[in-house]
C-alpha cells in the first residue's frame, strides 16, 4: 500500500505514521505537511531514516503539488488528518480554518478523483455534532444530526459533507471517522492534558474554563490509530465510524485533578478563568458500530493513558519547552 498522509507532522498524524510503519513495514508513506505551528518534524525522528517514509513540505490547498504527488508516487490511499483544530484560534481568526479544512479537503478530493484513488479516509471530530446537556446519558452516534457551534467545528462539518458528496456524486471510495478528544505523546501543549502536565512540571497554574464541569470522552491516541487501521482494511466504503474512549462523564476539572494526583501535587495549581464563547458542555461517543462491524474497542483506560502521557512529557521536556517558548502568547488557555 502507498499512502499519502496529510498533516503527518501533527499530533495524531505523527502517531499514526509511527504506528503504521511499525505495524505494516512493507507499506510506503508520503507525509505532506505545511508545518504550521502544530506541525513538528521532531515527532518523526524515529522514522525519518526509514526507506519507506518520505516527508514533503507543502500545502494541501496546492492543487499542482497534490496532483503530482499522487500521480508520481502512485498513491493508492489517502489518510487525511491535515486541519486547523484549535477552537480558541478559530474564534479569534476563522479564515485559516475555512481555507485549510474546507478548501484543502476539496483540493484533495479532486486529486483523489482524478487519480482514481482506491481509498480516501477522512479524519473528523465529534464536535461536528454540537453539544450534549451535562445531565443526559445520550451519546453521539453515526446518525446524530450535525450541529456545529464554533468556526472550527463548522469547517470540519463542511469537510465531512464534501467527502460524502464525492462518494454519492462521483463514487469516490471514501470512509469517514469522527473521533473524541485524543491525548498522548506529541500533543501540542495548548491542549488541556499536555497544558496541565507541562504547567505542573513548570510549577505554573493550570487554567480551567468556567466551572470546569465541561465533560469530554477521552481517547488514547494509539487506540485511535488502531481504529483507523481497521477502517482502512475492513471498513465499508461510504460508511462513517465513530471512535471513542473508555471514559464516561469525566469533567475537565476531574481530568486535571487526576493529573495532579498522579504527579503528586495538590489542587492549588488549579486556576479558574473566564469561559470561552460558545463552549460546548458535553461530548460523548457511542462506538458500538465500529465494535460490532470491525471488532474494535479501546484498550487504554484513562488512568493508564494519563500515566503513560505524563511519563512521556516528563521524559521529553526539551520537545515541549521549545514549543511553549515560541508560542507563549497563544498557550495561555486550554482547548477543552
């Protein structure tokens, strides 16, 4: 298999490339990444000399580049991670989200169609479904109506619709996965869990939006990579699969308290800050479809995953300290 991975220098994309080359060493991966603030080639040091791995710096909106890559490298599969993802940034400046998440996806779809790609797998988010009330036991599923509430989630919803349209209109062989909040190694330190961990290491306060009761479903990144693997190999063309973790009704405040407990710190590190506009109260995913149809289920529980993640950030302080030094103005809140 020859795979074009877009956004492969980002958090989930880099974990996916490392996972895939280990699990499928005979496959070839081309990593196309623009290297925005969230793209980091240091994530891929362990595979950069692998003869089956190649990095290409470029923009998914560059139609000429995308077409030539797919054609010249005889790509048969596209795994599309590349996206602007930070909600706070989308509120401040929506334009890059519209450009990358919508126009970039369109460019890739056109190239996939032109070059007769065998599979186009699109990575999306549970945020396209909107928010759930805190008190409900309801969960998002594959038939939940879309109701995005931020420029970020609206742009991802639009890209999902485009991908489906190319399946129905042009018979492009696509699959889509909508995942819950990922965490694990290489996550940019503006996100909740790495921000909490790194601030604690630095002896700084951990900002918590509003009352801290916002609830998320947390998915360890390697479990996510396994799910994508199964979808690509066994998923039904045209189908959408929701991918979630082993957590239920865990508030952001509770996550931070767990991190502090594991790290042997008290709760004086917690600092409540003004809530952000349109902050969704709860996301929860029903992943029964992918379990029933493909046999996938998450294997890493929250406490185990947090311990693994904390250990990684403790051992890789040079990696994240450089990022925090460069992005001091932006890493002041958390994306939850």
